C-alpha cells in the first residue's frame, strides 16, 4: 500500500488563505539597537589617550609595625587523651571503626601522636576514616591541629592454642609455675 503525498483540497485552501492574510498584514516588528559595530569600538579605543600609571611612594606612619606570627601552643597529654575519648565515643555507631578504635591507645610525645595497629587493613581504615575525625576532635578540644599522627604496624605472632590435656597443662605451668609444685605435692597425674 502506497501513500500519496498529495494534500487534500481543504488543506491547500487553508494554507493559501493564511499566506494571503500574512501578506496583507505586514509585520510590525522593529528592532532598535544602540550597540556600536566592532569597527567603531576599535576606533574609540585607539583614540582614547592612555595615561601612564603613577607610582605612589609608600607613606611612613608613626604607628608601630604589626607582624603576624603563629604561636604553636603546647598541647597537654590530658587534652589529647580527652580528644581521643571523644573520638571513640562519636565512632561507636559504626561497628568496624568502633572495634578498631577501642583497641588503640595513643602514645604521646609533644605534638607527635603514635598509634600501633596490628595489620595493614587497620592502618588503611585508620588513614581513611579515623584520622580526619580525630584531628577534628583535637581541634575542638585543643583549638589547634598542629599535631603529627604516626601509625605503626606491629604484626601479632600467632601461637596455637593447646589441643590436648598435656599441652594445656604445659601452657598453664608457663603461666603459673605453682601448678607444678601442687601437682608434685599431691601426686596428681594428667589424663
């Protein structure tokens, strides 16, 4: 089935009447501009005289000279520990961060704060999530952020737990040697 592109006689007649009406009524659009052409602007710029910049000599005043200095105040260990406890309390809603933070205890020497973590994962979590929050807590508590935070990784060595009774006894004897004397005194045997 093919469609022809012929217009119906009614549509042709409507479009012709619209065209005749548009020609009969001229458009009343007027444009008025006050903008200058680029050539005129260029002429104006070239004709404007350029004045040399005059340097003004510095004036001497009788007022004393003010020098701004930044004073690094000593931060007390108590205020750093208070900031740490505030940080720990504020991170209690996040289980992972809370577990890491509860294990850590800051070692303070001057403005250096050192933390010891047990894995590189804990270190990266501290770096990404806890460090900025702790510095913010220090700023709130101490009024300064002039501290250096160091994170050291100390891997824990894994010692297997004793599995049989003899191994358990040896482990307990290492903890408390009095058990050996008690076993010998009462002639006890390990099953």
